[in-house]
C-alpha cells in the first residue's frame, strides 16, 4: 500500500490536528487515543512515513526499529501501566480492522484486560 499523507496521524505529526502528547523523540510521538478502548489507551506513532507494521519492519533501519520499540516502553512507563501490565497492539492490514494507514502501536492498560482477543 502506498503511503498517503492525508491520514489523521500524518496531520497530527504536522500539527494540523491537536493531540495530547505523552512522549516524543526523533522517531516517535505518543498521545492518548481519542476513543479509548481500555481505562488507559495510548498510541505511539512513527515519525517516518510507514503505512503499517509490515512496511515498517521491511523498510526501516534496525536503529529505527529499536528506537520505536523503546518509545513504546517509555510511553507505557509514562502513562503508568508498565508495572501492572498492558497490551501492545499493532493492527496491520484489512483483516485487523486497521483504520489509520500510518504505523502505530496501541498501548492498553490501567485495568485487567479481556483475554478474549
Ligand atoms: P487502528 O484501528 O488504525 O489500529 O486505530 C486507530 C486509532 O486511532 C483508533 O483507536 C482511534 O480511536 C484513534 N484515532 C482516530 N482519530 C484520532 C484522532 O484524531 N486523535 C486521536 N488521539 N486518536 C484518533
């Protein structure tokens, strides 16, 4: 899938749509999901223009992958879910129901999560 910079997360990165920043570094931006699906629900998005996890892993450097992975944990710590537990979700492609075609990880926590995936 070709990257399309009209998506909502590209607009957030450009500052065209507001978001509540939790964490930011050279590779990633984290903010709260507008429609939380758990008591605490954050999103970590790449600053690079990747459509999804497949695109990211296939086309980014090992340094970018490491940095993005660390940004997810950093965000989990900042929102206070790292100790008690959380779920990381990368919806990828049509069967996953991915809505926004820009790489993002969901971090869900703050309460016991359903084990019914
Ligand atoms: P996906 O289904 O693509 O994995 O998840 C997209 C997520 O982005 C959804 O959980 C949705 O609630 C969230 N979202 C969509 N638009 C916005 C927005 O403008 N701001 C924020 N903070 N989250 C958004």
